[in-house]
């Protein structure tokens, strides 16, 4: 121990001198010590002492900016775009020394520095700056405001979707230096499309073409997206591509890496984890990379000098956000293309009605291949009436008509065979074997299901059912209304005992399968990619997809079928697809002809006659009958608005999706429809009515969704 340590061990030795020195230091201080809770007595910034802050309060009646005073010690860090913490909710009576004090700490974003405030009263001071990193730029703020206005939501809610949560470790690391623009790529497989090379040239020359791209079936579309992004990068601009899920993002990521090498793009998916995703996002914001491939949240990625926005498979439900205000990727990217004057590419093997409307209105041009190229790339599609299943005695063990059974057998000689089943599980929905009455729970009237081979439970309340009997005829025997993927795999295993059977569904999704004989049973959207393509595919239980009581049932069925059939080898290589559905149905005929564009145009014409979206703008308002009636009575809707309903949407039982009625409650839904050009007025009226209700503290709020994906 040193002599200094020995002296300091004596509590009385030197204590008076030390205390006197501390008192003298405090007495001579010219500036009082900063107090981050209130900054009481602290001097304000000499220039621009007012900070305009967006507080993280996602309620409509507080959808505005609030002014705060900037202490001098925070002057350098309090820049526009940084995260801050502020006191909120103090009230006008808690004022000391000209400063408002009190209130709880809340997160926010500093939007602007001003010389003076419009608010005549006392201002509270910024509590502190969370990070000096400016994460909310002017372009992202303007986009978020446009999205909030379009969907009748609050700006704070949109910012929560646009800016990922902070990660200090990722923020402390520097981003790499940006690489120079790459050379313009060759057209490659874009040569198969009549306007494909011209589209790439326009991107490489700095143009802003808008196209609806109907991609040919096969494995080439990830590389084609990569070439479009590379052409945009060659012009010195940035590119953004949004895809439905992480598996699809991985395919585009691999194609872009193979084309340009690593370090030129960022991958923004939820699978990356919070730290890696935030690090990649920061690299984009700082300008280190100018190309982004990602899932839904990437639609807000702050790409510098944005030259291209693209969305793949815009009909996928994953593109519609489940959090308020429920924006859709396609609509957000349309806003970015219009405001930023950049190129727009909407692609997929299918064509949605919204995509067809973009072409019909002239906002975008079609980008398709001719019939000769389509005949080379697409498989042969054959149909089997679902009614033949009962009349066909062959292959009854596997529920397959003779044509389907023969297709599977021939396909297994050349490679894997894909079997698409509309439902997962063993027997997802059950009915009485005698009278076909749906089997329902005795407690909540929810549908009974059989997740495995023996146990029954309710799909709503989850209660087990051990002694079911039909209330209509008294029978205690059940039959499957829809056979699930697990039972289908079991039946196919018995029909083809020497062939391995693999399943892919929500619980376990396969990314890929080898080019070897195997049966791959998958639910829609979970189909793995086969090396070299599938030799054949079966699309079972087509009636279950087409017969859903929804406006988009036919469009969605065709989208699911084309996505699966696009994984099959082309007709010259022997690729065959068999769809078990009524051959005269419009979606089935569109699949046989491989004409999704024609199907979408006919659907668009019918919706125009009926006044349904996307020709009209529509919003759904859901809540208890009393709250819904009060909301509709108070809302100042546009004079052209038409109210459809209300109708019951959910009975007692477990909610089927986020925002449904709580257990034990029955809600109603009204649809509000306005003609084209009046969507902004409708959204503004709904937002004002909801804000008024919330400001009055109404306990029963209603749920608003502009452009609902399903309207029944």
C-alpha cells in the first residue's frame, strides 16, 4: 500500500481541507450544474433555441409536433433527425422560472430547430439526446406523413414502422466506405421480354420507367431483379426491392451477390436479428450502400438518391402490415416513385387487379413476354374435375384420379413431384359423416379440428372435445371437409411406398429440395425450390381455394397456383401440372392458358361495374354495434360516401386475427366506399372523427382500416 493510500484510510486526515475545496469550487461555478430532469436554471442555446419534436404517442388527437426548449449543453447534439427524450403531460400549471416541469419521460424525434415557438406559453426543455445519429431524414419524414394521411393514421405510428429500434452496439460501429458504381449489366434473360433490354437501358441511363412485369415461370426472375438493380446502380442511383418473405429475399440476395459481389447491397429482414438489421439499416442511411433487398419493413428504407423501387408478388398477404395504420408495400412504393420521381417495377408470375389498373390507367406500362417464350418456359397444365374423384376407382387410397396418379408416377421417374394442399395439419375441418353438418364446439360454436390423428379441439377457444355428437342427426362419426397436408402425405406414402415423402408448411418450411425422386407435400406459399425444377405438380382441393366467400378468392387461388406451377420445368422438358378443380372456372381456365393478365383485366372490368376496389376507394370501420353507430353518426363523411352495412364480423370465441372482437364479444363492420379521387377526403374524415372520439376519452374505440385486403 502506498503512503497516499495510508493517509486516505484515516477518515479524519485531510477531510476539512477537501470539503472546503469542494464548497469553494461549487461557489465559484459560473454555470449551474445541468439537471437533465428539468434543466432548471440552465442557459438555452444561443441560436435556434426551440426544438420541434415528434413525440412517440400514436394517438390521433396528438398527431402534431410539440415545441421544447434546447439547453445550451445539448446544442451540438440536438440536430434534426436524432432521437430524444422529453417530458410530456406536465400541464400548464407546473411552471418554475419560466420553464415547464413535470410529466413522464417519453421517446421522440427532433424534427426541426427554430428561432422561436408558435406556442405562447412556457416550454419544457429537452431531457436529453438519446443518440447523435440522425435517423429521421426529411425524405423519410415526408414519406411517413404521406402514408399516415393516406391510411388515416398517426405519424408516430408510421415512424415506428419506418425506423427500427436503436441498437447501441451497431450504432457505435462505423459503416464501410461506399463503393463506386458498377458497370451496366448485360440484358441476360431479360432478352426473353420484348421491352426488357430497353427497360434496363432506361435504368442505366438515369431514366424513371414504370412497368408491371409479368415474369415467365422458371428460376430466372431473381437474376432479372438483380440485373434491374445493377443497372440502376450503374447510373449512380440507389435501388430498393421488397419481397414477401425471408426465403424469397435470400434468393434475390444470392443473385445480386453473384452478379455484383459482396458489399454493394443490404439485406433487411426480420430473420437477421435486431443488431445486424439495424447495422445494415444504418449503412443504408449513411450512404455506404445504395441497394436494399428486404421484406415488408424495408419499404421505408432510407436509400440515398433512390432510382428504382420494386415489389415482387404484390398480392401476397405479407405485403400488408398488421400494425396501424396498416400500409401496403405496393401503395407505399407508388408514393415513393411519384414523390421521388424514380423508376417503379411491380413484378410477379401472376397479375393482381391493382397491377392491371396501373396499366389500364397508363400510370405504368406492361412488361411481358410473347406467347412463344411462354410456351417454352411454362409447364403443361391439365385439369381434373373434383367430382371425378368419387367416380374414379383407381388410386382411391391417395384421393387421386387416374390422371393425377399417372402424372405423379411419370414425374417420379424424372425428379421430385410437388403436391400443393390448401390446408396444413391432418384434418383441419370436420363435419358429420351422415348429414354433412359442420362439427362445432359445444362451448363457443367454433369449428372443430383434428391437428393430429386422434384428438379433437376447437379452433376458436382451444377446448378439447372427447364426446362429440351431431346436433342435427345424433351421429358420432366424423368426416374431413378439407384434408390437411399431413394426412395427404400419409396417403401418398401408402400409394407410393418406395418414394420418400417430405412436407413443408408453417411449422417447418423447406427452402429447397434436391433433384431426386421424392414427393413434396406443401401448403400454399411454403413450396420449396427444387434444384432443376419439379418434374410435375398436383394442385389438390381447388374448390377449397376458389370457393372461399371473399371478393379476391379467384384472384388469390390463381396466384397460389401460378406460384407453385412456376417451380415446375417447362413443357419442352416434360413438366406437367394437374389441378383438381372445376375446369370451367375462370381461374382454372386462366391457369391452363397461363394468362394471369387476362384474368386480372376481366376482374377489373367486373369490379368497375360493381364499384369495388381498386376502382373505388374503400375503408372498413369495425367495433361494437353501439360504438360503430356513434362513430358513423359523428363522422363528417364526404357527400359521395356510401355506407355498406353494418354486418356482424365475428361471433363469440377466440379472435381469428389481430383486431378481431375480443372473446365473448360480437362486433360489426361497415364498409365506406367513395369514387376515385375522393380517397384522401374519406381518410381525412375518418381520421378527424377518430381523433375527436379519442380526445373525449371514449372507452369504446373503433378500428379503421383504409383499403382493407379482404372485404368478404
